């Protein structure tokens, strides 16, 4: 894999999906018919990032209306054809807490 394809793959992959763990919170009984406000997530930075091999970038997700204070679970999805593209430093973080993504290092290929 060359550096250009890694850049493209990492850029595409870094449209990270931060999922609030408490999304499936349901209101229970109590006679109230008002549903809880929807959980919203704001990702910072909010645009794709282009990284070279071995570079890193910081991300944070701020969760609103997370009544259970569940925070954020991070998932990295690599572009098609890549078995590995990088990883987040933490699998889970609290709302607003920075988390670091590190792109993989490329192994040098010997010349033939």
C-alpha cells in the first residue's frame, strides 16, 4: 500500500462515528407521555482529517441530553481493502473529553 492510498483511506475513515452509549434510553411509566429529549452528538473537529502514516489527530465528542452520563464509545472503520488503518487511544470517553487517533505506521518494503 502506498502513502497516497493510506491518506485517502485514513481521510475517508476519519469521518468517525461517535456513538453515545445511552442512545437506547427509553422513558418508563410514571404517567408521563412526554418523551425524553433526543441525544445529540457534536464531533470536533467536524470535518474529515487527512493524515500521513504514523501521524495522529485529536477528536472529542460532546453529548447532549445523555441523562445516564454514558459518554461516547469510539469505533474506527477502515476503508474497503484495508485490514488496519489506525486506532483510537480510548475505546470510551466522557462527553467533551479529547481522544487521540493514531494512523498506522507503514513498513518499508525492500527493493527488488
